[in-house]
C-alpha cells in the first residue's frame, strides 16, 4: 500500500508531492533563460503604419489637349508616364507612341467617354498624358540663368484662375516673356486646364516661385529690372510711354488690382487707355496688350 495515497473520499490522487529542486539545477535554468532571444513583439498595427512616412515628391498629373501634350513631349519626354488617346489621334501621336514602346511606357486607345473621365473635361482634344509636373524655379536660380539684355518678366499678384493663367502663358510665350513669377502663397500652378488653354506656352515660359515680396522685388531691381504696376486709372498710358529694356510687369487680380505696397514700390504705373465703357480688361487680355507693346518697342 502506498503511504502517500490519500484516504478514501479525500479527492483524486495526484501523485507524490513535488520535491524541492536542487539549487544548482535552478541556477542552470536561470542562465539558459537569460541567453535565449526574447520573443518578438507583435504590433496591433501593420509595420508600414509604424514607420515614418516617406517624403512626398511631385505627383503625376494629367495633361490634355493636343498642342499642350505635344509641347510637353517635345520639351520633357523623360517626364512622360502614360498615354491615353482616341484611335483617330494615332497618326498625330506616332512619335509619342514609338517612345512609349521603346521605353516600356503604357498607352491605351480608349473611347470618348473614358477620355472625358481621365481629363475631367470635355476639352481633351483626343489625348491625355500622365506626366510629372514641370519644375518650378526659385528666383535666385532663374536670375542666374537669365541672359543679359532686354527681358520681360510678369509678376501675377492675386491672380487665381487657371484659365487666365493658361491664356497669360500663351501670350507670354508669343511675346518672349522670360519668366512668370508667382508669390509663394499663390495657389496657381500648371494644371491640365491651364496647359490646354496655353496651347504649348506652358512649356516655353519658366514658372518662378517667389519668397518674401520685398526681398524678391529688391533682387529683381538689383538684376536691372524696373518694376511697373499696372493700374485701371491714374497711370501713364501704355501707348506713348517708353518701356524699360528690363521690365517687370506687376499684374493684379481683376477685383483688387496690384497690392498697394507693391504698387508704391514700383517705379512706374501703367494703364491701357480705352473708352471707359467697362471697368477694366480681363487680366489675360491686359497682359497680352502690355507684353505686345513691350515686344513692339524692342522689335519694331
């Protein structure tokens, strides 16, 4: 009879009571546990969520309109990423499609409805590009590359409509404007709508992003530019005024005009004479007249 078995009715038998472990055995177990690699910690979130976000680079944009797309391809073929087109546009875009095949870029022949969705516009003219945006320049970088001699620069103060931007770029390219200057807080940038309206001009005129207005104006004056604020009334008439060879035209929004501080810091105030039957010209139309007169005086 086992002396360790409990008396009847005392509960199930669980074997003999455990004996105290040897001290040296316990020490060996402790050391073995200390040398084991700790178990991996399991996060409740995916690993990617716990890692720092990658820096954001320029995002691919959609360009549309035949002339806008062809100008982009001629100027920056390396920025092209994808092409969608109507079958009827294949003959006009043969070089583009050959480039896509050579560089393993995707292109798709699609229908009218698909192009409207891709462009978010009915004015796609049969082609949409997926492309990286053109790089904006700093004022210092732009001035370093600017050739000496006559130059015209446009400073858009408060202008915010992308269609106006496109029309201004088209006129700027036609009249040889050296750069389009945008305040640091301006929402303007080259969009699909602006590029289409520009009809290729968006690829010809550099966009320059300014810093502080007073510092930027001082830099431009040091580079030989004479600032001229365009005004609705109270300025010298455009026609009959000798325009400086290096001219900075400050074009304001149609409702508010050029900022008064910028206008006060300008050497000239210019206006387009007219009947006065309307308050003012559209900013894109006015820009074309000012740029055209500057060009005429240089090349007449």
